[in-house]
C-alpha cells in the first residue's frame, strides 16, 4: 500500500473510533433519559477527535489516565464498549461489576488506569505510573488526559513540575472543551492558559484544533515521539467544544443557541467525514462504519439491559484483604 | 541484635525489605538526604536516587504518584514527613488510594505504605502535633497501624510493605528514641493482633501509639499500690484485636481506653461501643475514655501539658473505674 493509502487507512481507523464513541455516548444519553442508566453521566459528544487522535498514537501497554468525561478515552484505548455499557447500567457484567459506573471505568488489561470523579485526580497518578514504569525499565509511556478545569487545580502544577523534574514519559493532554461544568473556562482562568503554564515548568507544549483529528494525530504523534525518546513530558492542548451539557440532565441552556449551532458546524465526526469524502471514500463505506457502530453499541445496550444486577453480597468484596467488613482474627 | 531506637528499627525494616524486593522504593521530601528524621539514612547510597527519591514539597503528587506507581506494579513507601501534611494530599489518599480497588471492581490492589509520623513532639504546636488516626479507622479500604515499640514498629512495617492493601503507618514521633530489641531478620507482625503489656484483674486498659508508655507507667504505679490492670497495646487500630479486648473485659469487667488523640469521637469510643455490643452492658461495671480535650494542640510547654495524657491522669481514671 502506498503512503497515501496508509494515510487513508489511518483516517478511516480514526473515523471508526470516533463514530463508535459518538454512538456509544448518544446511546448512553438515550438510555439515561429512559431511566435505564442511574447516576451522573458526563458525555464528550463533540470531543471525539481528542480521544481518537491521542490513542491512535499509543501502544496497548502504554497507560492512560482519564477524567469524569472519559468514555471516549476508554473506547479509543481499546476498552470493550459492551462491558462499559454494562458498567453504566450498574450490572454484574460491567468492568467494575457495577461498583464504579460512568465515572470509574477502568480496564487495566488495555492500560486504561481509570476514569476519575475528581478534576485533576488523574494527574498525580499518571506521574507515578510513569515513574514506576521508568523504575522497571519499561518502554511504555503514560497519557494523562484532563480538561480545562484541571489546570486551575494544584495537582496540575505539581504534576508538570514533577514530570519535568524526573523526565518522566508522560504525555499531558489538556482537552479544553471551553467550559468547566457550568462556567466558561476563560472566565476563571488567568493568563494565557495551559500551554504557557506547561512551558513555565519546562514542559514543551503545543496547541491544536481539537476538532481536527488530523491535526490532533499529528501533534500528538510528534509529542509522543519525543516522550518515547526519553526527552521527558510534553503537553498537547487540544481546543474543542462540549456540545452537550455538563451531565445528562443539564441542557446547558445558558449558552446562546447561535454559539452551539456554530459549534455543531465544526464538530469533528462530520468534519472528518467531509475529508474522507473529498479523499474519495464512498458514502456507502462511511455509512457502513456507522451501521457497524450502531450494531455494536445497540447490542451492547441490549446486553447491558438484560444483564444481571450484581449480587448484594458483592458490595462487600474488593474493599481490602485484611480488615474488610467480615474481618475476624 | 542489640537494642536500637524505634527510628533505627524502622530504618532497618525498610532497608531489609528494599534489599529483598526491588519493587520497593521510597518517595518523599528529603528522602535522599535520609528523610527529615534520618529514617532513610544511607538509602540513596545503597539503593540509588531512583529508589530513594527526594521530591518537591508536593504532597498531593507524592501521594498520588505513589498510587500511580503501585498501579503499574511497584510497591512504594510514601513518606509524608509529618502526619499533618497529609491534609494536602487528602484527595489522593481518601478518594483515590482507598477507593481504586473497590471502584474498579478489584482490577488493582494499591500496595502502598503511607508513613505519617504523628503526635505531640517537642512543642511543635497545632499543625505539627495532631493525632487523627481515628479519621482513618473510619475510612474503608485502608489498614491503620499505630505501633509504640521498636520491635512492633519494625515488624509492622515489614508486614505493611509486604501487604497488598494500602497501609497507613503512624510512626510515633515522641517515641523515635525509645529503644528495644529487633530481630534479625525482622519478622513481619500480623495486623490486628494486640500485644499484652501487663496482666491483671482489676481493669482493662486499652491503648496504642504514644500513649502506650504513659499507660505502662501508670500501670506500674498502680501495681505498686496493689491494683493490677490488664494493659493491652492494640498496635493496629484497623483491623483491631476485638477478641483480646473482649476476653480481657470479660475477665475484669472494667474498661479504660487511653489515647493521645482528642477524646471526643476518638477511636476509644469505637472500642467501648464494640465491647458493650459484644458483651452486653451488664458485663461492664464501668467504662471510660481518656484522651485530649477537644482543643488544638497549643505551643507553650505548660499549655501543651494540659492536652497530654499523663500517667497521673491514667491512674486517676483507673481508680475512678474501680471506686
């Protein structure tokens, strides 16, 4: 296959990942609205290019830490959407046996070290994972994904300094969706933002259009190459837009409709579809990818719905080995 | 081996385990310089700067990085320098370390030891003197070790390092210089097994950490006056040796719990409540807690003395149970 062919194949892979993420989250939203999924659900609809563009540059044994809006990161890293959906449904067959839900999906078998319910919670963990890997002479690296809200928490500064200090193999990715919960990120963030803060700690940083998966792939590819060469941490700042509310029950109606409409015109899945069409990919091929995703995620939802609840006794498992609930000498 | 200080006993314990297991390493402020207390003296020379890691004053990341390193298969010892600084790392400890195994459905066991030298020591005032171990007994997912002797500190630390559960290890600052024999090699001491310090029938006195020598002095004084108490050092408050305490109170019918921490809602309340539940109220003639008043630890020696439990206070408390 020619270089151009390789490149096209890569774009189609990215498209497939993004469509699977989009379909998963749209389905989860629908299921949440239908009362089938309990608890808080944070979707990343509109941000899929970041997850896909980052993870296509990772190996299976590379690790990843994520945040509360992490379904896309997990899917792109190779997690099984069926087990993810079952976890969202709180079922025994879910990744965490129903103990974690949307905010705590992890799949250690693909290096996904966990979503996180605390903003910036994954940053120190990523630094330590990288330090542990380095100590064990592993060649794996760690991708640390967080939002724009995290850059105003202390662990962001600590983590940048730490990773730079020990030259750790960490790729920091600030997935800047322009809004921290219900507040515009730029209204609560002083100065020029994440890249400048990284550079102040000696961490090279680039900023990229996070809705352009080709640009994300390129920027991350370059940064990952530096990290793999042992040059220490890098930061990629990917500007994107959260098309939906903070949670499934939030309409984010405070945003002007014109702003959201304009953002829809820039959303990454349709944007990549246009590129693929220009590159000669047939509409049927794109439709087939959509149909495959719909089948996969539809089956995941049906299986989750039919899956058993965890046995109540499982609430007492995996607390700790010693001193757990039933502990006796 | 000859008698060593509690501080040296912990140094030997960690050294032994780092020699045994290359996955074990230490991170914390000034660790490469031997640690604030000298508890890692010589480590950087023997184990290198990658296993005896001096860190920035970044408590959140010291704690969180320890967790991340555990999740990829190493076994870090997270040094907090002084217990009170853990307040800067509470998310990483309470929301992350104590939860990941459970939240992720058992996919990972965070095998970390968090060392937190605690308690009053040389008039260090309100932010360097606290004993809040009861908070962590309340926290599912962790073990809470509170040793009082050189041998116990060493043996429990070896157990902690080999344990797959997160262990919160409260070094008793005020007892760093207390001496005792440690074995060679240092054998692990299982968690949840109390140590009987003295035998007696008059009352049961339960204690741990820096209050142990205080209660021991009181028990000796009482013995001189003809009152022999059963004195129990819990050594770990989670898990804790309910069987030893219940058996003793069954015998004596009187229970005093002594801790340096604030008395209100301290772990002493849990001990008394559990014993009452297990034995029934009729089995107890009297029960009492003795701890600090509910005030911050003050600086000036005469003010700090107001807060401390003392042998006299313990003696009076035992006498009040018996009278």
